[in-house]
């Protein structure tokens, strides 16, 4: 079962596990060698822990590199030299967190890392079930009492989250099977960027014709996070012709030395430049016209409801209707 699961969820490393298991089972004459399936189970688990340990160290090296200070803060630059004497402890901490499947978190955004609690591949454990708010699921009393139905940020985010999730449910698995996102493994993160919207996708499980993912980190145009992400990911590296401190140029269809060095020391990699996702378009509307029209409609509805209740007791059939009511609570309320 573990072999079949890795074949679907982590197919790029499946061949490495089979190769190591074959060498240990048929080439090594040690008495520690067991059957092929048992060796596969042990080696796949140990190799996965070693790869996780290597990825954690790579992230720390990239995060703490001196030339990455421009992306950090002043506290990052001050705390970085003080963490150098504790590098050995940091390596041990990475090894322990790799064995326990616990992520490393930067302490206050600095170069010091602490281990979080162990968690499964599903990084965000809480399910944020968003619900759209409109006139159909809000009480009339709440709408009258100065309730701005549908104008809060949570409701607007729910609309985008719901629509993007539905679209990705029908298209993301096919895009992965066609290879448009490259080699995909369980636990990978993808950031979809555009001029108006950014979002983050976390792949939880990959199976035979289906995937399980989470959609988080929705950022709209105008926010600082969206601007920095777009600038970093869409940076034009083809124009970089630097060689250390001089402009030596580059070979055709190849990156320059400075550009290759910069791309190597990044925590992300550009996989696909054109990934089409059907989504809502954001347009600029005049605030005065929108608010005035909504307020007038809301005031008109509230006045009509108040007028209805004011004219109701003056009708001739009102007393007859109330006298026929049998329940005392209804009579008291009327």
C-alpha cells in the first residue's frame, strides 16, 4: 500500500526508493537486509526524512543569506550575526523537526528559528468555511437596523474564495496530469499571481485522477503583500548581463552568472508563465453613486415596512382578525 501511495502522491521520488531498495535487497549481502517490501518501507521512510532535513537546511541558508537582507527588515540584519554561533544547535533542531514532521518558524521574522508542533501534510488544520451573506439569508430586522448586507470584507473574500475553489476543482487536476505545473509532489505550494489578485494553493494529496488542495492567502491589488509578490516573481532576469561587478554579457539562451546565482538563492521557482484561471474581474466604480443608490433603496424599504405596520391597526378587519387568534402570546404581541 505504501508503494502504491508513493507512486501516485510522490512519483518523482518513487524511482529513487525502488533503486535504493533493489541495491539493498539484491546487491548487499548484509544480514540486516530483509524482504523487498520491508526494505522499501524502511528506506522510503528514512529517505523521506533525509530529504525533508535537506529542504529545511536549504530554506534556512536561503533565508539567512547576507544578500537577502533587502527582502527583510533591520531586525533581520541585526539578529543574523548573533545566530552564527548557534548554527550547530540549529542543525540539530532541523534534524529533530524533520523526524517529527514539525515546521520551522522564524522568530519575529529574524534569522532565529523555532520548531512548531508536529502536524500532518495538511498545513492549515482549521477549515474556514466561508458563507456568502445577502438578502436571502439575513433576517429582515438585521437589514433594517443599519446592517450593510454584503459590503464587509469577509463577504467579498468569500465570493472570490468560492469561485476560485470551484474553478480549480474542475481544472487543477487536469493541468497537473498534463504536466503544465512540472513535477508535483504532495505538500507542494503554488502561488498564482496576476495584476489584480494573488492566491496560494497547497496540495494535500495526489491520487489517480483526483487531488486534494487548500486555497489560502487571497491578496487583492493595492496591498503591500500582493505588490511585493508580483515584483519578486515577475522580475525580468533576461536583461541581467552582470558578471560579479562588471557587465560581461551572457551566452545565447543562457542566464548570466549574476542572474543564475540570484535564482539559485531563491525560495521559489517560476513554473508556468501563462496559467489561465477563470475568475472575477475587478473594476473601479464611483463610490458616491454606489453608496447613494444603496442607501436610498435601503431607506425606501425601511419606510415602506414602517408604513405597513402603521396602517395595519387602522384597518376594519384588524380587530376581527385579532379576536379570532386563540393563542394568548399572539394576542399579547399584537
